[in-house]
């Protein structure tokens, strides 16, 4: 048994069992889909045509939390890109990592959706090893809950600079990614593929490719209701699935007024299980009689 099989088989079994027990993706189980625009300025010079050519494309983005911790709990954040191309869609998978040379290959919990993301593992290209990253253009604090992300993208775009670097070289800006709302509900049949990399690039090191192949294959085989093979081609310009609706419930009169006499407003949270509504019974009025 070669080294690739030695790492792929245990990874496949582990992720397959985890997927079956969780009845969902073992990692990044929940997320939002959103449309985005990827604009590249043609200065990358990476040897990968999709990245080197000046272009402006509509792409599909999925943002998620790796472990799926509830609410705004810190978690490794993920940002997956599906880029339409003439020779087939290309997928890029990024996560919150360090950006300095010593931390680029280390996953870090994100405290804000507007964090720095990278591919973690470099790609092999005709011009050497290449890392791709995203650096936020604004630092408006958006705690890492799916509810906060939906609200953030409901009111403004989430903009990043696209950057590239060698494993120990400086980051160079080569374009921009503009993620725009509204977000759309997750799609269980949509699976981003770490091996559907742009033409001219492949994940570095055979052992890493074997590990990923085993982990992703086991996850897909163990997740009930999802085919073990095949990819769903998504056209970013289509309107389906329906945009997520954030339900605003405003209590007028019955609730205590908020600051300056405003009524209180609650927004449904996708991270929480809805609680059954409490039944309210009117209190009987006190009886009075003349003495």
C-alpha cells in the first residue's frame, strides 16, 4: 500500500462515519449562498490562464463555519468560489488563516466575516507554488454568525482584494471580489470540489491530494440522500433557489416599548431552532361589588 492509500483510507472512513452520524457535511454543515463579482486586472502572472487574464465574471459564493458552532462563537470560516469557465466550472476553497509567511498554512478562527482568507495549501503551477487569498477592504465588525452575515449582505456588499503569493513571498493584489446580497438558502446537492481547480493549477503534494480525496469521498458517501459522485453545475445568474427571507416580527402595543418609545423588533436566527410559541391566556378581570 502506497503512502497515498495510507492516508486516504483512514480519512475516508473517518469522514464517512462523521457524515453519517451528523447527517450533514462533517465540516461546513451550514452556510449561505450569494452572488458575487470577480474582477481580475490581468497582472497575476501565475501561469494559470483563469487568474492571469483580465476579466470580470459573475461567480457563486458559499460562506460557512467549519465546525458549525452556534451563534457568534468563533470558528474557522470558509469561503468557497465557483467560477464559470469555458472548459468547465472551477472551484476555489478558502478558509480563515494567517497571512504572514509563518502562519499561511495554519487555520485560524475568524472573529469577523470580513477576515483574511487563503487557500491554505499552495497550488502547483507552471511558474512554481502559488497561494491565493482574500483580504477585506473594510473592517466593519460583523460577528461570525450566519444571522449577522445575512443582515450584513442584506444592506451592503462584502468586498475583498484578491491577492496571490508564493509560500514565503509578499502578497500581491491582482483583483477584487464583491460579494453581494441578498443571501440564498443552502443547497444540499451543491458540493464544491477541491479537485475542480482552474486549468494549469493543482493542489500541491500527492499526499495532500490523497488525503483530500479520501476525506471528501468519504463525506459524500456517508451523507444520506446525496449522490457519492457528480457535481451540480450552478449558473450564478439564475434566480433559484429563492432568496432567504429574514422574518421581522414587530410587537406593537403588547410589548414593552424600546428606546425613545420605539417598538421592539426581533429577527429570526438561522443558527437557532425555533421555539414553540407560548400560549397567552387573558387574565380574568377582578370582580367588584358595591358595599
